[in-house]
């Protein structure tokens, strides 16, 4: 089964909670990024915890080890179950996020390559491969790889083996759900669901990958 993860990149607390609740039967986790947290604060966790779904903090943490550690402590103390961090700042900084996550019984994922067109400017030429290797050496639980470039997912899978790969970029960015679902452990979808006329119906339609 491939997981379906809702990227809840909304700004309104009530709308976010409403969309998440309506989609909950059809998804496996909720990914919360800066837009929602900056608009509502970390307390948005309180609104979403009743869903009984893992909550992933997508802050793409990218700072020195001590700052990464402080951010990660705040994330897990608030009630999140996982965190996403960048690896390009170095193994020591990435490891800080992983260690805090594991100390809290949570998970940490390292961005190996992003899904937007501009990502090819810096994540290619062997960089994504190095980041995937770093994720393995830092004992991260998995990586983030682009649904918009399935060939890249296959290459990164060779490096991370059975570690989890979560993949954004399906829908609004053009990634094909069924193609990507065969390659990854979870597909991350945001706008195609929460901007739909009926978010729950769209989530149910996409949930075919869970079967």
C-alpha cells in the first residue's frame, strides 16, 4: 500500500481543520508547513490531533545544529510526529533533527530533491544522490523525492534502499499519481485536494493508491 498524505497549506485555521477532518477517512497523514503554522501557531496541532493521523512538520529545517535542535524540540513538544529537514547544511545539522526526532519516538525525513522546476538548478549533478547518502548515514527515516521526475526517484531508491520515500508534486505540479505510487511509500498532495470543490471526494478518488 502507498500512503496518501495531505499537504495542508492553508492559512485559515477553521478551513484547515474542516478540510483535514473531511479527508481523514481517505488519507494516512497530514503534512503541515510554514503557511499554516505561521498563520495559526504550533497550536494548530491541537485542532488536528483528534484525527488520529500522524502529523508531519514540513519546515525543511536548514540551520546550524543547535538551531535545528531547538526547532525540532519545539516541533515534537507541540505534538508533531515527524519533521522534514534539509541536508545541504551538513551532516551535523541534519543529524541534530534526526536525533531529536528519535528521542521523541518520532521520524525525520531529509529532502533529497524538490519537485518544482527550479530544483534542477542545484539538486542535480549528483547533489541529490549525496543528500540521499547523507540521509542514510544520519539514520534518517527516509527522504523526500520529486513526483515530477520519476526517474530521479528510481535513482534515489537505489541509494536509500528500504527507507521511506515520500513524494510531493502530484496534481498541481504535474506529477502522475499512478506512476509515482509504484515507486514510493507515500504520495504528498496539497492543492489538488484542498482547492477542489469537494476536498473529501478528491481525496477519496486519489486514495486508490492505498489499496
